[in-house]
C-alpha cells in the first residue's frame, strides 16, 4: 500500500514537472518568444526572455564555402579547387523528393509551424519528463539550420566546432532568436534550400549537390526516391550512417525515412516497399579537386593562380582577407593559359628532359603587348611523390609565387644592357677592340660608389678577340665587349632599365645585385620574368607585367577586380626594334642558330653560366615570347657529362641544349598562326 502511494506520488510529481515545463514555455510565449524543452531544466521565463532580448538581431545568411573552378583561355577546366567540396544550387536544382524526405524524417510539421514547433516542444517535454531524461529534442529544421551555420563558421577548428554544437540553454536561446529572424525574412522553401546546401553529408561532401555526386554520380535534381531517402537520413549522423563504411546501417536508416514518407502520405506504401526492396546502388565518386589533377603539366600554372589570389591586393588588402576569398570559393577564375601553347610546351619540356634526370627544364611563354601568360611548365611533374620525381616548386616563378630561388641568367641578360646603352645615347655602331680576357672596367653604382677595377672578365672561347660592334658582339656573346659597354652606359642606367622591365629583386626576394657582373647574368631570375623582358622587345618597347587572370566571377555572380598588366612604354620603339634586329642575328647565324624557327621571324639570346651549371635560351616572335632554362635544381652541378633526356651531354650550351626545347615548344604553340614580321632595321 505504501509502495502504491509512493508510486502515485511519483506520478503526480512527474505530472507536476510536465506542468512546470509547460508553464515555462507558456510564460515565454506570452513574452513574445518560445523556448525549447531545455527550459524545463530550471530556466525561468523572465530570465529566458531577458537573455533572448539581449541578443543582437543581426543574423545573416552566410556565404558558404564552395568549390572554385580554374579555366583556361578557351573555357576548359584546368582544375577544381576548394576548401570544402560544396556546390551551392538553387531550389529548382534540388529534387523535390529529397526535400520531402528531409522534412518527413526531421520535422514533419515544418510547413505548419514557425521558428518553434510548440506541439513538438510539449511532446518532447512530456516524453522527457516521463522518462526522466532528455532523450527527445524539439528543434525545428530552421533551428537546426542556424546551428549548422555556427558549425560551418567554426571551420576546421575542433574547439570552435565543439562550442557551436554545445547543447546549452544559452545556445538554444541564440538558435531560437535567429530562427525567428529567418522565418520572418525567408520563405520555408528558401530555408530548406539553405539547409540542404550547408549540411555535411560525410565523405568530404558538403551540401546536397556534392553529396549526390559523391555517392551516386548524379546531380541533386536527378536523385531518385531511394537515393533521396538515403541522403535525407544520412545527414543526421554522417559517420554512423556512412553508406561506404556502414552500408547496413545506412540502408536501415534509408528504409526508416521511406516508411516515414509513406506514413505522412507523401508516397504510397507500394512505392515505399518497392524502394525498400532496392539495394543502396552506390556509385561512389572520389573527390576530384586540386592542382595535382590538372593535365598537360598545368598543375604549376594552377598553383600560380592560387598564389595570385592569395598575394595580390586586388583580392583583399590583407593576407587574411585574401585567404577568406580563396577559402569561401565559389569563384569562376578565367585565365590566360592557351591550351595549344601549353600542350606544345609540355610536350617539348618532357620530351627533351626526363622527369628523373638530375637536371630539370622549365619554360614560360608570354604574349607581347598584353603580358598574358600563355603557357608554363617544366619537366618534373606537379605533386608530392618523390618516387615519381614530383615537386611542388614552380621553377618558372619567384619564391613568393611558389617557386624557388631562380637561376643565374647568363648572357640572356645582355640585351637589357644593350637597351640601356641605346637609351643612353650609344649606337649599334659602338665598337671595342678587346682581348679574350681583360680586367673589369671601373664602374659606379647608383649611389656613386666606385667598384675597383679588380679581377678579370673573359670570353667563352680564346678565339673571341678583335674588334666588335654591338651586333657582332651580341651574335657571338662576347663577354668582354659587354663589360666595356656596361661601363660606358653606366651601371646605374643598366639597373634602372632592369627595373623598368619588371625586375626589381631576385627570385628569392633578395635585393638585386647592381654589380659589374650584372651584364653576365649573375642575378638569380626566373623564366617567367625573362619571358616578360623579351616580350617588351617584341612589343616595340612596351612592357606588360606577366598576368595569369582575365576575369574572376564571385559566388554571387559579380565580377571581382583582377591584377592588371599595367603596360607602359619603357624604351623607345627604335631601341626595342634595334635590339630585335640584333637578336634576330643571334638565331640567323649566331650562337642561337639551333633555336631558329622555320618560316617565321624569330629572335633570341643564348645564355650559359659558369661551368655550364645553367643554360638558357630566351626568344620571341612577333606573337609570343618564351624563356627556357635547364639546370640541376639541387645544389646545381655542371651539366657537362650529365645524362639528360636519355643522352649524355658532352658540353652544355644554351644554343644546343635549351635552344631546341624553346624551338619545339614555340613551333607547336604557333602552329596554324599567321607569321608576323619584325620591323626592318639596318645595323652597321
């Protein structure tokens, strides 16, 4: 009897708890809001109302992180890159089946209630009070969406994610406040669409479009009933219901969703049974993203584009702002890369130098007059697998742009000295009688400090002696001539011309060394920088900074500003065309003869550094300028005697090793292009 009275007392106590909980909710509703069941845990109505009203009313639908696409000049996809694999799709691109399935399994009264489902709250209160637990919640889809926003904003920080998921009274109040705001400003279908776009579905898939493609290889609009039901059930616990790892649990959960859809009359029992009888039917697609998946050696250019977005002020004043633009994604990045030129360059660099060779080659092609980077590549593939000789160092670019420390340019620097000399008033007729080896002429730097006349400068061959004009010295690459020309031009004038041509520092970020040996190419520079320099000669003295982007569209469809080439005249057309005439002689009957193109005008300069550690050929036609270097990339050793491209190189020279690489790449890149001509300039 006592036990019966005790049991009756406990039942009355339970009823009392339920009444208290209902009273709390009713009291808060009277204050203009409603609280979820956790209010029964001791939160007073007035306190809840005060906390609610103190929250800022500024919740905004966030811009979701999604995939960006990098496209070549013809609209072909180079790579898809993302911080999170998500493609935001509008409501009409999502199957109605998945919307219905989600509502039926998560919040079947979604279209009937507001931000809070009072019936659901009371039901949860009753069940939880009866059981003495908090087993059943009462969050609506709108509240769950708000929570997902907090989780998404937490990013990959585990502590922030945990905080966003904490089921505290304060968090519930916050979710409710913003849920009410959303219900006031968005339609139910918009809220549901946002929910499906933000939700994580496991296997690195964010949003319904990525999930549909990941698990079934279809678009979200094409999901079938069984597929839609599986994804709707999966979002509650992507780990436990992962169909790849736990197919049985995933199917059980899917079938539960199907039964709910039939229970609420959105499909027939026959349709439900038919769908339940079908297997999961997975067609799992591996995530396809990143520069490593780019073809034709485009991975390095792809990574260069990423660096542009992360470093150029056009995408944000601070590094944090630019990082946010990249991480948010949703960008359509249209680039300058010409697929034909890229294919030709890739075929040439990989055909002449093997990936596993000790030496590597790199080449960039730039369009004169625009600065557009048409092609970029190297003999080693892009990646992180040392066994496959892969690297992520872009030998074409500076260290700041994902490259290395650059390479001494050798005699390919001499045309810059010639341009400075002509701009200073010297003429192509300037002649010097010189020996094989001479003391370095005395020079001054830009501050007026003197370099003492010490040490010797010598030519590559003892036979290079006698009298030379600028043309003959250029064709035969006479070091002693250019040492004297540099001295008469003025070292500071040479440095200033170098700066005008876009070279203000070395590839590793070090200060440009304004020293007598500049004329011999002692500074470490990149193929991309040198291609840009020679493009200015082809463009009759107009220098354009090499650029990779033509346009960028943001996730909202608006155009973003992109870096400009900032083209400007840096020398007279007469100077540029005179340098071109001299460099044409280099490929006609000078050191670059093996690099000459058939059937079209071409000009260029060879370069070979001390002990043949690097060899270069930099050249151009009226349509394209390209720079090629061959070098051992790790503690460079002499190329003489190395096996390169399956052949042992007895003596490495720019004209014989780098020149043919440049020639084959340019031949292919220009195939089918009408041949332009250089201006006719008479040289003494």
